[in-house]
């Protein structure tokens, strides 16, 4: 689901949930809005301390020096400075609950039942992928819960830990300091964070923050401040960005014509951010496209998947970054577990059937921020989140040689 915008209402909703639901440790924040009413608290918009380097699954391709991500072995063009280790494997990621009330508790509890999602966790490790959290879940953990999750990943060093956070970078330094404070329960018991995805920083910062930020360069400058603070606490942290494709054009491909959201060409946003971070000594390693199935279908001219392939080509071949695609369905997530499963798979097959997209994509992400699937585990039960995720990840894993 993309991260769409109704800022003042969403910000109020966030504060309301924090106050009302804090007793149950269930916080709601918004990723994207939707014209239809449902119980999804994330529909409006659209970390680790003292880690030992090399002690866990590194999200960057393995090498003695920094490497650019490689394209498929079958492609004629290869980057001169890339590592061919596991070149044909996609990196796999899952993010089950995304702070959906009721399901957030189930996501926390599943770390006490690892046998119920063993296939998924094994695929994450095998692909050098990661378990992906929204930072809000890590913020609400009690000491006991934090230790259970931290210990889970200590026992599984080949599964990296990824989070997304950021959103409103009205003051990058202050937002980062707050994030580190909020994560203290988790990091203080040895909880690690390997990858940090800057969440919706263009969509949210440019539409919020009292209108102070109107250009990609202004947002990128706040991102530099934000990242610099995080790197002081977590020197080995790797960075990327997630933002909603429907909010941007891409070359000849338009935005989804949301009347309030047309930020400009996503290539300019990504290149500006990458250049700004590089100037401060930080490499921007990946972009994850937030674009649920329905938004690709509804792009004018029925060119949504072509647009994604165009972005993948630019991200990989011009910027030398990993391209990721989040697979899910807004319609399915609003209706039922089964519809979510069916339409998430349609999203996967439509995207991967475009050979250029499949070739230029490195990261496969199963993530939900919707009411459905209602259950997270077990992975063997149709149609829990992990059942859907397992199906998608197995399809990706079986692309032994990319198209």
C-alpha cells in the first residue's frame, strides 16, 4: 500500500492511538490513506547498539570492499566492482503486522513460537535477507518482550534485522535522537538493528512540517542530519529508503493523479538523496517500492508495472542500488485473508513477469499494514500472513536464475 497523505488527520489519529491504546501497548501510525473506510490504522500515507561487525548476516553483498549490487549472471552488463556471490538469489524480507491493532500482539508473541514459521525464517537466512520491523513495534516492547526478540536474533545470526522509521523529518537531528531513545528497551538488552529504511521521508516531510520543505534537496539535507545521528550510535548500520511510487512520476509514467500528491520524478528524489548522503560519507544502498497491486493496475494507460520496471532499471543500473518491491494488496487487505493472499500473488506474478523488473530487482518483500490477514502464524495454515509470505518467498527463491 502506498503511503498516501492526509497529514493533519493522521497526525491527530497517531496521537489519539498513543494516548488511548498505550495501556495495551498497541500504537497505531499511518502509512497511507484510502478513500474507503476500514480499520487499517496505517492507510493514511502513504537500530542496533554496539554490534560486532560480521557477526550477523550482512545485507550488503559480501566482499572485502564496498560493492555495488550485481545484475543477473545472464545479463551482458556487469558492474566492475560487484560481488558475484549468490548473484542469482533474491534477498527476502518479511514484515507481518505493521502495527495493526490486535495483530501487533500476535507478531510479538510469534517470537516465542519459532517452529510455526520455520520455513520463512530459514529462507530469510538462506537469502541473506532480514526480518523487517516497523520501529513502532520495537518502541512499545516491555523489557521481557524486548529480551525475547533480541535473544531470537542472537540465536540466528544469519537473519539480519531491518526497520523502517523516519516519516516526518521536520528536524532530522531531533527525530533521530527521539528514535534512539524510543528503541532503548530493545537495544539495551542487546537487540541489534542491521538495516534502516528511511520511511516515506519525501511523501511525509514535503506534505507536512508546516510546509517548510518543498524540494527533494531540502528533504535530503534533513535526511543527512538524521542519518548522522544514527551512525554515531550504530556505526555499521546500512541505509535505504522506502516511499510510495504512486506519489511520483517516473520519466514518461505519471503519478496516480492523487489530487494532493504529485511530488515529481522519483528518479530525482532518489538521486538527490543518494548524492547528499554520499557527501556526508554514507552510502544509500536500496530503494523499496511501496506500490500495492491495485495502484499498479489503476495507473493511467494501464502501465503501472511498466513504470515499476522503469524505476527498477534506473535504481539498479544508474544508481547502483538494490531495488526492492513490496508485494501486497490494499483491496485484499480490506476484505479477507483469502483475498489478500490471492491478490498479493497477482501482484508478484504481474511484476515478475516483466523480465526487466525481475532482472533488476534484488529485494523481495512481503509486508502488510492492513486489517487482513488477521493471523500471523502458523505458516502452514491458509491464509495467515506467514502462509502468504512463504508462498511469495518460495516463488522468488525458485528463481534460481533470474529471467
